[in-house]
C-alpha cells in the first residue's frame, strides 16, 4: 500500500480537530444566546453567525435547535447527571466520603467562571419560561441527585425509606452547593478570593462536606432525643413461701 493511501486512511480514522472546535463554538455561542434571550427568541441563524460556522453545522452536530438547546444544559456543567449520581450513591461508601464526592463534583463547574454564570442564567430562564426541556431537567438533574442523597442519608440513619425530615435534611445539604452558584456575584463583591481560583473551589468542597456532616450529626441527635424512652424493666416478683 502506498504512503499516500496510508495517509488517507489515517486521516479518515482520526477525529477532526476542526470539527470538535466547530461543535464547541456552536455549543458555547448557543449557551450565551439562550441564556440572554431564551429559546424562542434565539434563532439558529443567529447562533451559527455568532459561532462563525455554517447554519447546517447545527443539524450535523446536534440534530436540530432543540437538540442544541438540550446540550447547553448538560455538557458545560459536566455531562450526564446519572454518571454523577453513581459516583456518590454506591451503598458501600461511608457517608463522609459520599458527601465529599458529591460536593467536589457538584461545584467543579465553578472553576469555569463566566460559562457557569451563563448556565445558571439559562436554568433560571428555563424555570421562568419553561419549554419541554424543563421536565427532563427536573427528572434527570434535580430529582435524581436529590433522591440519591436521601438514600445516602437513609442508610446512615438506619431508615428503610426517607421521611419528611430526611427530605428536609437533603434539601439543606444540596442547598449548600446550590447557594454558591446562585450567589457568585455576591461572593465576588464581598470576598472574591473565595471563588477566584481552582484551589479555592476545592477548599469549598472540603468545607461543605464538614458542614453537611454537622447537619447529619444534628439530625441524629434530634432523632435520638425524640425517640420514646424504653420502659425500665422490673424484676420478676418472687412468691412468698407459706409458713
């Protein structure tokens, strides 16, 4: 086989870097526009122009506008929530390790700066102007992680199923991570050093794990205090011998 033929085969098998770059430009151009204007008011022509690619690239890489919109929710924030859940929901993990994995992966996107701001803006806009994507986001990225954390807590507390207080505790724990995303601008205004480097984000993961464990320990003590006291056992009565 000639050297020219080998070169052609090699180039055909190798992924094209320009294709990967074009897809990424489309994804992030769409993210910025969808976050700023919403799904209905953003045209595919506008996205393609902003990304500097032909409009046909949208159908090639994402199928259609709806497929591109769906991709802007998952990919910039780290991908499939199901893969994320499987990392910390394993039943053999001690609770502290499970929560540390949860917080580490959950706040990892904060290292991306402006991109994660656009992601939060997109999610908030979707809440206010819901499309068919909202139901998918609710099931995959909101309910599934919540149920997994509730399961971790049930195993630690020795419960067969989550009661109202387990769900309260789950919302409190997951809220520790979510407030960082929602409060980025406040953190930047008050103490920018808390989020301006990858190391500072990693420090948050460590601290949030400790805060969450403190919440869990408080719930353990609350349940112990609320448990009904066991009646003291009385010694068996002895018969008196007749004289």
